C-alpha cells in the first residue's frame, strides 16, 4: 500500500526573536490520486520484471510447475546460445533475486528450486496475454 502525504505548513515561534517556518508532512487519507499512484507503481513494477526474457521465461514456466535452476539453464543453453554456467550465474545473481524481491517467486538456493510466491497471481494474466 502506498502512503500518501499531505504537506502542511505551520508557523513555529520558539522565542520572540522571530518566526521560523516548519514544514510538516501529515498522513492523509487515501485519495483517488493515491490510488492512481498505486496502479502506476504496480505497472512500473510489472514492466520492470517482464523486461527480461529470462524473467519472463521463469515466470511462464512456473505457471505449470516448480522449476529448478539447473534444469532451466540446461534447457535454455541451446535456445539462447549461451553457456550454461553463464545462464545460471545470471539467474542466481540478477533475475531470481529481482523476482524474489517483488515476491513473484520463492527461490531456495540449497535445493535449487523455484516456486510461485504470494504475488505470482498478479503477473499470471499478463503472462497469459504474452504467450
């Protein structure tokens, strides 16, 4: 949830020497502007996550089943024409971390397993439209 702030200017007079203006931010009730910001932020997140072919592929394959990094890198080696070790490095250092940060996937390094996370359903309709 996005917190919206309403600026409020108060005059503060600590002593008779003069006035000092103090800008305070007070919590505002959610407004349509805040809701619009939430939708915009969600779209930005979605486009950022889906901007990588590797991340789209991970999410797409997770629609049907769990996924292992080692299995994915093996399959994608021929498709992408890239070295398997390089693919695993990219997945483990960049793409899976980003997907996990946004709670689209749950990634267990020890078991090499990737699973759907709590926000996966938010991205499913977009994936359905892409593939």
